[in-house]
């Protein structure tokens, strides 16, 4: 890896889950811890990058002079900051587990348990990766993540092209120790130009190094 490849480059990273509020005490969310995104932010900051970390709700903390953290809760909040910060960024790595849908209506008081069946209407959230893919220039790189449960390679490759990303980092819930709630991950990196790199199960700090190395060696 070229150690100076990332020096002074502005890199936007999304991490963690989003919470979509139902009422003052409930939300729709997922099991993402944010560990992968935070590991990437730390690795890139140590290599001299100017990192802008857009973080959903997580118990993690990070402090580094090269890292600016934006704490958000909802997909709409994450969308706004990612789109804004990507405009003059060199690279975006979208590792967050963003909710595809949010409740159509927010109840400003707690929903009471009165009915046998409660129906919640959901509306689609804006697609952050696809929006950045539409806006990116030839001088920018866009890296997405795909967590799949079936037809993993096919689904991730389709996502790569539909979202106009330059690479997709694929992980599968069928691999023990990969995905949410683990300190480890097992990934494949699919490049838009057709190459696929596969890696064994590793600690997420080591996975971040693999991703960063792959970017520097294939997008120079």
C-alpha cells in the first residue's frame, strides 16, 4: 500500500444503524454496532486522511485530530450530512446500516396497547448510496457495503451497478462471525471493473486495513 495515498484526502464515512422513531420511546432499528465504520475511520485518519464520520446511534467513541464526527439518529439526518460533505470529498465509504423505510407518521405521545393488531405504515427513505452515485464525479470514489442473506455475490454485484459505486464490500450473515454484533468480519470486495478480492474472517481492525489497502492499490 502507498502510505501517502490518503494523506490530506477528504473521506466521508457512514457508520452504525439509524433509528426511525415511532413515538417518544420506540423506534425501528437494526443490530449494527458501527464497529466497521469506526475501524475504517481510525485507519484512514492514521494514514493522514481528513475523515468526516457520520455516525448513527452507537456506544462507540472515537477521538483523533483528523476525524470530525457528526452524530445523527435517522436516515434523513444521515442523508443530509453525507450528501453535503460528499460534494468536495475525494472518497466516500458508506458502511452504515441505513433503514430503508421509516414510519409515515410519528406519534408525539406513547402509543398505548389498546388494539390486538397495530398497523404501521412505512414510507421509503432516500437512498444515500444511490444519490452519491448520481452526484459523483470522475475524480471521486464511492465505496458501498452490502450485507446479504442469500444470493450474496449476485445481489452485491447488482447493487454495485445500480448505485453507480466503484466498489462494494460484501459480507454475509451466513458466515459465522460476520455481520452485526461481532468484532470480526469476513468480506469480499467487488470492483466495478470486474475484479473480486476475498478475505478470511478477521478482526474488524484488520478488515479495515484490507479495505484501505484494496482502495489504494486499485484506484491509484
